[in-house]
């Protein structure tokens, strides 16, 4: 493969990465814990946009439970964001002549 073609492909990949990052940032992904008692809305940019806590948790006044459920919901949302990002990255890199195991 010649250098000019490699540079052209690298530029295209860079442009595609920018588009992918913008698409991810615009996405809203939900994570939850406690059977939906705590829900977290997270953007693909991993910024939390909204937290919803079932009112019954406040009535029980179990601070430790609420904190644990919030951590679990955050982690669930972050894991989903990572999965979506990985899928988009694989689609972006399909057909590119890259070494095995190469990842952005």
C-alpha cells in the first residue's frame, strides 16, 4: 500500500472518529439498579444527564441502599455506553487494513 493511500485512509478514519464521537455524545443510554428503582441517563460522552429515584426509597430512608443502587445504576449505564462505543468503533474500522488487536 502506498503512503498517499495510507494517509488518505488515516484522514478518513480520523473524520469518521470525530463523527462517531459526536454521535455518541448525542446518545442517551439508560442504566438501572434495584429493578428500576434507581435509573441513570448517561450520554455516550459518559456525562450523567438525569437520575431518577423511586419515591418509595425515600420513604424507607435507607441511605446505604440508595447509595449502593446509585453506584450500580451508574456502573450499568457506563457499561452500556462502553458496549455501544465498541460496536460503533468496530463498524468504523471494518474493512480497514489494521493489525490484529488494534484498537482506538
